[in-house]
C-alpha cells in the first residue's frame, strides 16, 4: 500500500482522536494489516448472509438449529488439521494454505449453485437422489462457511497478536477493526446482493467473486511481511526469569484444549465469548425466521446482505465516534464490562418487542457494538500469553467457544417448535420467551463478573511484564 507522505501525515492526525498517536512506520503497518482484515471481513460478512439464504433455500429455515448443532462436530477434524499444520509450518505459510483451500472450495461451490438452487417447487420436483444431494449440499455449504469464520478470522488475529506489542495494539487493533468494517460494508451489499439486482435466479456469481477474493489474501499477506520493518513484527515478551523455567507443552492436537482447561484466565475468555454467542444466537434465530417468512431465494440473500452491511456501517460509526477511547482511557476491564450491560438491555427489549424491523435493528446493534468494542478488547487479552496460547488455545476458543455457544443456543431454539405444537403458536412463543429471560439474565450477571476479573488479570500482567499463561 503506497501512500504519499503528506496524505500519511493527514491520516495520522485524523486518527489521533479515535485511536491515539502513531509513529509513521507503525501507522503504515496497521494500515496494511487493516487492508488484509478488510478483505477477510468483507468475504466473511458476504458469506454469512449467503450461508443462511442458500441453506434456507436448499434445506429449510427450521433446520438452522440442526445445522449449527452439526457444525460443532464437523469442525473437530478441521481444527485437528489446522493444529497439525501449525506444528509443521510457519504463520506466514498458514496464510497461504488456508486462503488457497477456501478460495478454491468456494469456486467449486459456485459451480454447484448453478445446478442446485431453484424455487421450492423445483427442488421438491427433483428425483429422490437429486433431492437428497440438494439437502446435503445445503448442509455442506453451511458448515463450510462456519469453518471459514472460525479458522481464517482466528488465524488473522493470532497472526496480529503474535506480531504486535501491547502498547501498540491498544491503538492499532481498533484501527485495524475500523478498516476491516469498510470491507464489511462494501462487500455484502455489493457482492451478496448482486444476483438480485441483476435479476438472476441463483447466487453463483456472488460465490465465484468471493472465491477469487479469498485467493487474493495471499499476495496481500506477502506484501505486508515484505514492507513491514522487522522491529514492528515483535510480539509481547515476558521479562521475568520464569520464562526459562516455564513447563514446555508437548505438541499435539489436544494441546490447545489442555492449555484452555488448565488456566482460569483462558476459561474466562471462553465463557465471555460463550455467553455472548448463546444470547445472540437466540436473537439471530428469531430474526432469520422472520426474514425467511417475508423473503426467499436471491431476494432473501439481498435482504440479509443489507443487514450485514448495516452491521458494519454501525460498527464503523462507533469506532469513528471514538468508542475505542473507552479502552484507551478507562481500560480493558471497563470496555469488557460494558458489553454484558448492553446485551442485558438488548435481551430485555427482545422479550418485550416483536417485529422484523425491531429484530433487524436489534441484531445490527448487538453485532456492531461487539465488533467495535468487545472484539478488539478480547483480542488484546491474548497479548500477555505465550505463542502456543495465541495460536493453539485461541483456535479452540474461537472455534469451539463460538460454536459450542451457538450449539447451546441452537438446542435452546429447538424448544420453540415443540412448545408451539403443544401450547399453540402464540402461547408457545410466550413460554419460549420466558425461558429465554430465565436463561439469559443470570448469564449476563456472570458475564459482568468475568469481565472485571479478566480486566484485572490483563492489567497486572502488562504492568508486571509477565505472561499469564
């Protein structure tokens, strides 16, 4: 990314209020890192609405909880493969292997969509074999997109935390997220909604473009490593003499899990992510049900793509309005503790209001504030940790913390249909909402306590310059 010196100085001054003072080389580093993240987030946030829209078309909207359930088990071998690669190759090489795998696979899916997608009547009229293949393709597509969010996004942040010191990360990571939101704004509407605007009957064009963009991640990473000074690619280092005496972990697939369950700090990070995703999964399911009732096919893809772009518009607006100053001036603990308060208010609103417009706004707000405030704070929690934790334990937390919570939320959402069958549509929905509040509010309180604990542990580790685990 070549930037004129005058333009660079202007950008540094503009970013000073929202993110802090940057040195010139440091600012260039985070601009380049932000460019990579913008592409990843743009691809991911376009795949997400397409994941749901295509799955609903090929399978059924009521099967979403089942797809989320299966995804947890299906991701196990993928994480095993990911962990094995981490043992045998460098972080730079990983940013070649994963984009090539996902890019080529997305292109294959785009070819399949040419044949598989169709109206409900067309799908039902297919032969038994073709009908079953369509359903299987829908599930494979759903699981594939889920894995992209778990592995590629997690790899980026592992790479980012492993090449950034804590003081620099405090101002740089929010800037990276802000740049990333731009990709999340442009790509979903620009690519995801393209078939609807062109009058096409399937999403093959969108998925083909996404496959090509995924392959483009590789040259961007190579350019970043080539043009970033080596002294700016240094991770947090423990100064305590305990470093040499620390026990060495044996390599293996379960190492990340062992690291996770053996340390309260990592368990705390896991639980924070778990609780947030559990509650938002309940919101999300009800939103998708309402959307699928009003839209179908590429029209549903377009609507959900507008939702995805809206999330990133609000998230970017929060960052530009200085929400990251909460972390800079009040600390990690305060920024983490704000999220359960905000989600608690959102949960109360969810229990009292019911319309697709409200659910759209609720999902946009819940996702946006998480990406603008909670996300960068959680990523910084990995800085005072070892390389094994950043890559292996974080992969488990990002994959199974997120997926296990969505699994729990999906199991909870499976109660809706039986309750409506037993008590009737309206009364059944009422019982479901009562249970949502009974499960959600105690979790929000526990989340608040965890946020205070994690903030204190992080601050002590940075102050004393030692690794937590």
